């Protein structure tokens, strides 16, 4: 197993595992991608599963966020994922491999004050859906995992970044109203990272057994799942009601029944 990381302490932790080859990777640096590929080829490693798990979170008022921070989160959450797939694709073609992109429930529903983060996760959803079709002729499987609230360091890092932002005077009053909410630690009822890891492990097992893999896997609490479904139903309603020939209730239910019977 090959695992990449940027921070020295993360690489040192990875190196304590006998079955892991830890390699440095900075998703914002093209030279780092080149070095990673050279190391893979030097070691003559075969890549049959690619998991794109890296990501950062930005919170706060979207229009108060400096463009530089928006560029940074896109560089890591979106362009880094795209470049890695693009680089590894010859290996995945040879192995008829599997790509697992980590998205989020924020790629399905945009929550207030995480707008920038949602922008990147919607992009991952689009990338995954598009590549699923484009890579199917090469027998490469592409899926996405959409975690809900998960206990990781991502929120702590976001809090630190939020404190560095200079809020424009015109938005200062609104920022003060929501600052308390944004500075709260991650919710107590959030799921452990192991829940997401178990889902990924099951996807890999299904791929190795040549079993069907769904386009997406939602990993969250029942409340999070229900909220996402309700939001998607609202979207369906808005699309349907805006159509020049809207579907009636029976037709919509028939479409739902068809979808429920999909693998």
C-alpha cells in the first residue's frame, strides 16, 4: 500500500506500519506529483486502487474569504484530485482499477458558512460522475464516498484559518453574529473516521470480487441522510415544476420506484 502525506509527522506515523510505503506529496506543487510518479516507477509499484482523501475545510462568510484562500482550497480539494487521477491513469488502465473520490454531504447540500467548501465538493461530484462514464470503456470503476459530520482535525484547521481572515467592514456585523457558531468544535454526535474507512474497505473488497459498485456511498447519521434526501427531493420538485411539461405525481413515483430497484 502506498500512502502520501505532506506533513512530516504524518509521514513518520505512516512509516510505522510495515505494509505502508509512505511518500511525500504536496497537492499544490507540480514538482511533487512528478517526484511521486518517479518513485512509483522506481519501485515498480502496481496501482490498482486510488483513494483521493486529501482535503481542507473553509468556514465563514463566503464573500469575506480572500481569493487566495479560495484558490488554495480548490488546489487541494479539486485540482489535486484531478491531477493525481490524470497522472495515475496509465496504471489504472493496466490493472482495470478503482478510483474512490472522497466527497461530502456538502457536495449534495450547501450549508451556510461552508459555501466555499461545498463548491469544491460539488466539483468532486461532477468529476466523479463524468469520469465514471469516460473511463468505463477501460473497465476502470469510479465512485465517490460522501461522509457526513466526521471527527477529524479538519474543523480545527478551519478555525485557525478563519481567525486569519480580515473581515470587510460591510460584513463585520454579520460575522460577529455567526462567529460563535463557527468557532464551535465538531459536533459530539459526529461519526468516527473508522466508519468511513470501513465503507472504503467494503468498496475495495467488492471490486476485488468483481461485484457491482454503486456510483456513490453516503456515510452519515440517519438524520444527515434524511436531510440530504429531503433537499434532493426539493431540487427535483423545482426542476419538475419549471419544466414546460412537468411530470405528474404518478410518473414521479414510477421514476422513484425504478431508482429504488437499481443496484
